[in-house]
């Protein structure tokens, strides 16, 4: 079983066994990610990181992962400094960059852009977020964190809350986690519900989907609460965002109703949907997710091009 050379556009590109193999590899990289051991599995390899949208964690954790493994990165963090600003197409950009590197990591505002790029080039393409589409490597680190928090990937009740319409992290996560758990709670304002195609796909696969806007009512049932930001930049009408922002706020008062062992996850960045007072409580797992992002991406890169 090898994922060498494969594109990662959605997690449908990986089997359950391959996902678990990534997690086992990630465990081994922990001392390397902490700077305690050295590794050269990516020696001589170059990763092209093309980010047409803002990013802190995804871009920097990929760069950190590549460097910790002895590889290098090239790329840009905004479209404005690339020839895109001169009118170059995405196709020409990726066809160019593949001459400089062994894999391309792409974040782009357009849904379907990573799949399109993968059709244009020979090197593996990793989708680092395509508009409101998918974000498979975020999901890998989310699954890894859930597995660490609960001991497996099968025995917990999970609720996704926030912007389920535009949030790409929850789109990828909804598909991937329901390969392991039979039921999913979806909590959002009525106008930001999970797209009906995704809910339909999950139902077709026999998943029990519970949709509600009432977080307080569902919270006591959950073992994991996955909180997301309202995706301001994806609203066609800014007035609509203004109306809906601040709908959910996870704070110590709300958490009084939660199970003591609840884990609160968030892909970050947060705006105001989790109060900072939650950070120092045992519920908070979102900065663990940040570290797990490095080791999971180390594992993925080593297995794709190492
Ligand atoms: C997410 C993204 O870009 O989709 N961020 C991330 O990669 N950790 C979530 C978000 O922007 O809300």
C-alpha cells in the first residue's frame, strides 16, 4: 500500500487504511517536529506552496514540516506578487511551477481549482483549500486530533457548529468522519446549513444526520464540538454577514452544560466564536490541532514524495 505520487484533492483519494497509516507515521515524527531528533526523508526535495488566499497555519505548518524533514519550499503567500497579477492563468502558473518542485500545495478561492491544477501537472497536487470546497489536510489533522482525544475514531458523538455552508473544513470533515462514525450533528443558522448535496450523500451512505440551529440543546450529548468561523469573505452580500455574525459563542457559561470530557476543536482562525477564557480549560484542543497539523503534514509529505 503506497500513496507515493498521488494527488490529495479530497480525502476520497485515501482509503481508511491509508489514513490510519498517515497517523502512525505522524506519531513517529513527533520528536522531529519538536526539534529533538533530525530527519532527512525529504532531503533534496522541493515543495511549491502556492497560496492565492490568506493562510497562517496551513502554509507555515507545511513549510515547517518540509524543513524539519530536510526539504525546502518555494512559493508565494498572495496572488499579487505572482504573475497572476499580470493576467497569467492558473494553468500556466502550475505548469511553470512544476518545473521547480516535486509537489505543489495549492490554496485558491475557486472551488475545483486543485482538481483542475492536478489535471495540468505531473507532480502531486495537495489541495490546501479550494474556495468553499474542500480542505483535506485540515481534515487529516482534525481526525488525528479526535483519535488522540478519544482513543479511537469510532466511539464518540460529534457536532459541527457554525458556517456549514461556506466552510470547506466541515465539508471535508463531514465526508471523512462518517466513514468511521454512524451519526453527525450539524448545528448552524438556517441560512448557513450544510449544502444539501453533502447531507444527501451522507444519508445515502446510511449516516444519521441531525440538523439544528440550537447549540445549547445539543451540547450535552456531544463528546466533540467542532467550532467554525463564519466565512465572511464568501458572503456575496456583506449585510448578510453583519446580520449573522456572532450567532454562536462558546464560553465557560455555555460549557457548564457539556460533558466533562468534551473536546472543543476549531481549525482556526477564530473571530469571536470561542471566548479566550475557554483556552485554559480542559475542553480546549484547538492549539493541539495546530501542532498536530505539523506532524500530519510531515507524514503526508514523506509518504507522497519522500
Ligand atoms: C480554515 C480554512 O482556511 O478553511 N483555516 C485553516 O486552514 N486552518 C478555516 C477558516 O478559514 O475559517
